[in-house]
């Protein structure tokens, strides 16, 4: 019997499975799940692949919406999800980190330029 996820996911190799960009109209990039085949039933049943597909809509996302082997349902982003976005038209998404176990991101907006900050990075992180 064919598992339902086999109708959606494209096998790249034993541990990489692609959600095609055509899965949902408007996805900017495909999704890529790193998992063994035995993990895919759980990923499908939890509907986590849907969150991977949703992340593929982020403005400026580059290459793939990624899901690491520890993937599970999150708050918009799946836990174990990764997305990189372009600097010019991408977004910063603090929700991608989560907040359930005191994970978090702190954001600060400043008028300082990279040229002003770069020489002081060592001081700032010490």
C-alpha cells in the first residue's frame, strides 16, 4: 500500500525528500525534509510538512524551506525548520525560533552602519 506522503514528496536520496514548489500555488521555493523514510509517516500525520510548505512563502526566501530530522509541529515555523532570506527583500522571522523552552531572538534597530560596527564587534560580544 502506498503511504499518503508518497503522492507529495519526491525522494532525492535515502535521507532527503522534496516538497515540490508546485505543491501549493505561491511557494517561492521547494521544501526539503531531511529524514529517514521511517520518520515520514509521523511527519505526515502531524501535518508538519504543511508548515515546511508555508515557510516557502516567506518574502526573499533562498533555495529551500528546510526541515531537519528533529522536525515537529511549531508555532508557524516547524520546530527544526530552517530558512535563509536575502538581505534586500527578505524578512527576519523571530517566530522561526520559537518560545516554548525560552528560545528566543532579540532584535534591535539602529542607525549605525556596518562600517561603524564591524571594527567594534570583538568589544561588543566580549
